């Protein structure tokens, strides 16, 4: 008990030194918390962006559709199946689509395009399609009209209010042909979507493809996106082998890999950050040992056991490191929340490039609790490991040489 | 003396035989086509999990002029195709447009069947563009048939490497054909059934086309009625007529 008391007194004997050590740890914690929450936040935002472009977090198809994406692999939409999926607590919304390729044509120009039948209101809940409208108005359920992506409209030299001709092959070899009113133009960030997609109400698409009552996929949005895999496998279990349930990670493996590659490079950056933190803390410890060399030599000389001395120093460093960590976490919480609320904005060319691809040009932070705790713990462990250095010094201490001025 | 007669008769019969191979094919072809032909037929597309039925009407004159109009299903009613020599136009009433099929679409499926657009256009004549030889006899449905091998002439625009046809000896009916590519691989098999009296002649009225590489897939054509040699004016085969057919 007296050891702890003495450690406490020692800490405040040289207030500046303790504060400097604490400050080193304090800033280390803030830095690493912000770095990792930014990383996490940026990737979450990227995923949110990409997923809300088109794919949704989870899709349900007929078994085998993904390998052969043709209309003949569609399935009958049923309220019972939808209910089964919605039973999962993590699923917040569901919408159905009928997708296939067809030729679209204006007066003289013809292009291939993905023709997607959607449920206008529900689709908007998941992929925010309405926000992408740049011209005209949004679809209603019973319209016999289409929304055209901007790139496609430019290539075909069409605008809202014109008529477009679609021709292709429908369900079970039927001929699909029709004329449609263009109700609006959509602008997508992804060039892929912007250059070759066309949306129409589900009923119109089913009529066009002669695929009455059929859909090719259900698109789901989730409440908690971290439980992606668990949710997908529980839906897979309820629906049985007739359906395939795919997460966005399976649908867009390239994005998944990009995140993986990027986060491994972030690991190096974080490693360097930790090394910097090590040196910061180590520097203060080094100074402390030099300053207190005489004092320790004297303590040993008047008969203090080295083990007691070591424990004393350990208690001192645990106090300082712990206090620094706690203060750091406390200070970083409002900071991270602020950056989450008012994210860092990119400017200039980079921002334009980001926006062109439909990404928000911001760096938001993630406010996950585990992040603060993890980073705090990492710095704590670093601090404690480094306080092994004073221990080592004490073991090697020779009272006489230490006291020589 | 007897030997000489024998040799002469053998030679003679050989030349006679070589001619007959071509003649047999010619007779069978003439019989099926006539000078002009108008027909109503049902086309069934059969797939492992579904089937689809179409009814259409056709007009044909010689090798070069043809018109096909879809009567049912209701959604496709009025869709029509016109063939003039090597070109095909497609009238889509839903679009109120004629589309000239580009060469790139020729190898694609016609109306979702196992026939390609190219099958509509091919101008090649089974008589003129092949060298024929009889390679054996067989019996199909209790009918004696010649087995005739047809090898395309070098200059002919034919996609096949070899065609084997079985033609009935008595009525000159093409009962079975096999189409091979240049590597000798079987591509399509065509069988004919339901030999019946149609208009003025006996012909098979049900044909099935079976692609060799797709299991459980075939297309059936069933002729409901045929009229031969009813004169059709050349002006009938025009794009204007295509739109106004009903």
C-alpha cells in the first residue's frame, strides 16, 4: 500500500515530466483512434455508396441464376417468400426486379442495354433511385414509361418526353418488342450503370418480356450491415435450396478485394504510426531514467530491495499510461463524433473525380465503440511494454556508479 | 460377247446411278417445294423445362422469295418476315417498324427456336450446290430409303461440311437428314414424320430439328395445310405488303 502511495507522490514530485509522458500517450491514443476510425468509416461509406448504386446488401435469386443470367432462370414472385425473408429481424426492406438485356433504339441509333423492371417506391427506399433523377419525373407503378440512364440517353440522342423502342428476346423464347415514353433521365456515378441501363415499372417489364408474375431477383437492405454473412446464411436456411442468396461481397468481389488490398496497406501505415508512438513514449521514459538515476542509486544504497523498486516504477507507469489512455479516449470520442457528423471534405480535382464516379467526396469517421477500446488497449499495451525498459535499467543498476555525479 | 454386254451394262448402270442420286434429291426437293407454296404451320419450341407454340403462315416462290407471318400467340400476332434473295426484313407491329436483319444477327435464333435467321435466308439449292452420291439403303418407318451423301461444291456458299439424307425410294420423301460441320461433327438432325396427302401430293407433315449438342432441346414444325403451285405475283414479296398482311 505504501508503494502505491509513494508511486502517486513520485508522479507529482515532478509534475511536468509526468504530464509530458501522459501527453505523449494522450496524443498517441487520439491519433490512432482517428486513423483507424477514418479507415473504417471510409470503407463503410464506400460500401454504402457502391451497394446503394445498384446491388443492395443481399440479393436472392433462383438457384443457378448468377451463373447464367437469363430470363428463363427467373422465378415467380410471391408474397409468402417475401414474408419469409422479412421475418429475419435484420432485413429492413425488400424489393423485386426483373432484369434482362435488350436492344434499345432511337430513330437511327441502336444500343444494347440492361432493361430493369422495378418496383418504383420500394426501389427508391433501397437504392435512392429518385435522387438520381436529373430530368423529368419518377415512375409510378402503372406507368408504361421508362427512365433512361444519362449516358445511354446521350448516345441515343434522346431526352425526357421522347419515345424509345425496345426489342429483344423475352421469357421462354417469346419476342419482346415495344415502344415506351421516356419519363425521366437518371444520372449514375458508375460509368457502367450510366451507359447502359434503363428502368421501367415491374408490370411493364413483365409484359415486355412476356414473363408475367416472374422476377429475377429480390434486393434486400439490412439494419445492421456488420451481420451480413449471418443474415445471408439464415435467409439461405429459411428459403431452402431452390434459391441462391448472395451478399454484395459475392456479387462485387472486385470491391471486396479493393477494400482488402487497401486495408492491408492501411495496416502498414498504422504500423508506422505505432512505431512513432513507441518512440514518443520511449523518449519520455528515457529522460525519466536519466533524471532519476541518482535517486534510484540512493534508494538501493540505503537498502531498498530492487524488486520493490521495480514494482514502484511499474505502478508509476501503469498510472501514467492508464491515465493518458483514458484521457485520450475521452478526448477522442467528441472529436470522432464531430468528424462523423461533419466529415472531412475533399476539395479540387480529387473531389470531382470522386463525384464523377458517384462517390461522396467525404471522409467520414466510424463511431464504433470497439474502435476506441481497441486503439486504447493497443496504446496501453505499448506503454506497458515500454515500461519494461525502466525495469531492465533498475536490474542493471549499480548504486555506486549511479550516485557518481 | 456376253462379257461385253455385261461390262457395258455395268458402266451404263454406274452412270445411270450417279445421275439418279442427283435426280432423287431433285425430285424430293421439287416435291416438297413446288413452284410456289402457301402453307399454315405450327412451330413448337421444345426445351427441357418448357415448350412454346407458334402458328404461322408462309408464302414461298422458288428459292429466293419467301414471307412468314406469325398468327399466334396473340402478343406476337402480325410479326412478319420477308426474304428476298439474301436479305431479310422483319416487321414488328408493336414498334410499327421494319428492321432489316444485319449480318451479325444471322446466326442468332429465329423467334427463339432452333432455327437460325440464316436458315431462312439460305439460298443454296440442295440440287445445284452439292455433289451427290448414293452410299447405301435403309428402312425408315417401313419405307425403303436411299442413303445419299451430299458434299457441297467448293464454290458453293454452304455452311455444312457434309449432309446425309435418307430419301424414300417410292414417293421421294426426305425422311431423315443429318448435317455435319467441316470437321465431320454432327450439328443438327432432322426427322420427318406423318406422311399424308396434302393438296395434290403425299409428303411428310411433321418435321423435327434436333441440335446435337443441346440435350432435351428440339423444334417441331407441323404443317396444317399446304397449297402448291398457286400463282403468286412477285410484287407480293415487298416490304409494303409485309406491313399490310393480315
